[in-house]
C-alpha cells in the first residue's frame, strides 16, 4: 500500500495550507482522500504532488477554477512520474551543479521569485540522494542566506522565502524516509533557540540511517525534554544551539538539559552556538557533532 499522510503533514509537504486544501476539496473536488479508521483524511504521495502542481499554477497567476480544469492531465502526469522505475534512484548531478543551484536560488531570492526558488530546489531534490542534497545544497545555502541577512544584503522577506522553501522540502524527505526504526533519537533545540532548520537536517540524517526520530523542535523547555527522555528512553538526545549567549549561559543551559540522561542516553550537540564552546560540551559529557566525519562516527 502507498504510504499516507495526515492533512497537517500533507500541508507542510505541499506548501498548501490546511484550510485551502479543505476549500479546494469542498468547492472543486480537487482530491478525494481516503479516511483512516479514526476518521482523519489520508493523503498519498500522489495527492501531495498534485497539490504542489496546483500551488505552482496559482502562483503563476492561474485561477484555481481554471487550474482544476487541468486536473486530468496533471493527475496523469503525476501517475506516470511516480511509476517510473528510475525514480527510486537519484541521478548524480554534473560536477559543480550543487554550487550553481545555490547561486541561482540566491539570485532568484533577490528577485523575490518564489516560483524560481522552488523549481530549482525541486530539481536538486529529484537529482540527488536526500542526505547528499542536504549536505551539498540545502545546509550551505541556508548558511549563506543567514550570513547575507546578517550583512544586510538580504532582507527578512528574502530570508524567509528561502528558509520556508527549504523547510518544506526537508520535511518531505524526512517523511519519505524508510521506517526501519532500529534505534531512537530525540531532537530538540535549546529553550531560547528558534532556529530549527539545522535540527531538521539532523533528523533527516538520523531517519535515513534507520533511526526512529522524536522531533520536539524550537524552544524546547528543559523540563519537557526531561519528561520525553524518561518516557521514551532514547539511545541519543540531539540538541541544537544556534544562538550564542556566552559561555556561562551555554554551560548553565546545557547542564540543565542534560540532567535527565535516561538509561545510557548519549547527548550530542550541534549548531554554531555549540561549536563556540567545545570544551564545555566535552566537560559536561556531551559530544559535539559538526563535521561529516563526526556524523559518520555517530550514525555508525
């Protein structure tokens, strides 16, 4: 059977709001999702791809009433695309192509051309294995966007445009990962940290390495993390710290987060804020993960 997703996940993967999905179904019969035994809508990967196509058309100025007239051909194209056997095997991009994608995305962002940004990201996602796409395109792209924002050469609007487009695709890749669940990791940001995209990248790596992931996301209070660790007893707790508030604040927060270790849980910490304090991480018994070699060691 095809894997299905609840409407909130379908919304995040497609970029179409839950309210708009329901409205399109009610007014135009765009999709007819099946229902779970509990009564929830269940969307297939094909449904989500159709939603993306409709979103693209409406972004280009086509009214939804006109776009739905194209549904038969859209659904036919989507079915053919998903049934292609080569779809399971990502192609290797040409040398230097990841760099070109990043630069073209930045140029499109400066023009506030959301459709071009999304098209370029989709091209890369279809051409590379998920973890390689993250390491070679998405992570360095997000870093450069952040640096340009700090320098004042990108506005908040441009930064948000790229960040949200990246986030949608990382969520898509996470939900498409095999569900082998050999081991369990809990992923959480520091209590005052809103930056969860790097943590999503970590969750992506864990999922494709066969881990079950419990994702708590941004601004996770220490007491909430402690409760989750006590209940699920994960092998690893992965923490993200992007904002650096100084060594004393970092030490105090990390100490509080690591109070509940569970039965042999290993704490790993990443992010620019953590990378500024490797000695503190080590002294508290944590493991800093920043390089690809460190990731390979952890995942192995």
